[in-house]
């Protein structure tokens, strides 16, 4: 691996992480709905899912991935269910002005675990990271030249770039969240959030 390869990898990752997509939209909506901590937990799940696809590409197991249709269907259903619940919460809030009772107590370990699992399910069922890691990365990074040391370094690069980009999105959404104090603004934001979450859930459900 040459320095140029690392720079290409970092640049491609930056484009992947910074370009708005279902994962970023869901993370921003999670910030508006439950705060930055929950959004960060969701984002860490997304990062783990991205690392999974990258590891498949590095180890040459991408061909095996195409055979695990049952696993991908389960991941898709987890992601769609979670996004649908978030959409329902937003629409319920817009309609009644109140929040539906959460499945798990807010801030509990179960709530955080469910948020993390839903985050992992997002890249596992989203075509964007699948295409990126299994087809684009091998095109400009010599996978056969990746050693355990360079693999660890690349994972570290992924983590740093993910934290920086996700932090920017979460921070911006959190500042907007503090602005949502009047009932009229809150209702409008809930409607937009519900529509976005519904659209992402439908996109993941029909994506192949």
C-alpha cells in the first residue's frame, strides 16, 4: 500500500460519509427525535456495518455475501421496522402533540442497544455502502496488498472520518433541535421527519 492508495481511500470515504443518504437522514432525524447521544449510538452502528462490508471486500468474501439472502432480508426488516417506528412517533407527535410510549425506556441500555442494532442494519440493507465497498474500493485500492497492519490503519481512518462527518451532521441537527420550541414549528418538523423516515423505509424495502 502506497501513500497515494491511502489518500485515495480517505478521499473516497469522505465522499461516501459526507454525501447525504438514508443513513445520514436517519441519523439527523434521530438527533431531532431523541438527542445527539442516541444519534451517535445509531451512527456507531452504521460505522460497524460499513466495517463489515469493508472486511468482506478485503478478505475476498464478497462472493459469499451474495448467497446470504436470508441474512440480508432480516437486516432489511430490522432497519425498515425501526425507521417505520420513528416515522410513527413523528406523525403521532404532529397529530396529538404528544409522544407515544417508547418500547424501551429512553436512555436505558435496551433502548441504546435497539438503536445500535438498527444502525448496524442500515448499511447492511442499504445499496450505497454495499456498492462502494464491494465494487468501488477494489477498483482503486489493491486489496491483495492490504496487510493486518494496513487493514487496522484503514479501519482507524474510517472511524476518524465517520466521527468527524457524523459529528458535523449531528451537531447541526442538535442546534436546529434547540430551535424547535414552538408547537407550530415542532409540528412541521415532525411531519417532515415522518415523511423522510417513511421514504427511507420504503427505499430500503424495495432496494435490491
